[in-house]
C-alpha cells in the first residue's frame, strides 16, 4: 500500500500533502541551515519544491519503526539529482519531521540557487 504522503507528492496534491503534516512539523532541508517549522510554512516550502523539481519520481520505499524513507530522482535546473525523504511520525500518524537529503553536490547547489529566493525568510533559527 502506498503511503499517503507519497501518494500526495506523486499526484502533486498539495492540500492532501499538507494534511499529512503535523501542526508542529519540522522540515530539515538539504540547503537551509535552519529548519522550517509548522504546517503552514512547510507546506509553502513543499509547494515551491514541487515547482522547482521536474521529472520527480519515487524509486524506492523503506519502512522502519516510526519512520519511513522514500528514495527519489528528479531534475532541478538541468541537473539530475538523487534524494531521500526521511519521514518521522507523531502518535497520530502525521509527519512530525521531514528530513531531505540530496546528491550530488552540483544538484544541491542548483537546488539551493533555485529555492533561496522562493523561501527566504521562512526558516527561523
């Protein structure tokens, strides 16, 4: 069975994606020093990510106790990237923490350059 977070990302259904996030969710970005906090802020970041990434595809799905990892490929600014969305859940089954890792470095740089002007000021240290 496909996890609801994955299904929402794959169908680009931002309201459903947001509904999978805990109110106090923390998003640890591969390109921001400080995390993004709160459902509204994280939803805005993810909306921008959906616009920046093209050819986004989940290629693997890993489950653990209280967590889930989704391996993906995508393109950003002409650079192919590989990444991992690591999800941790609260007692209600909502995503309480989302950590994203991306490689290679050239892809991370392209992602940072594309995202910086879109989310400037959303992360609070």
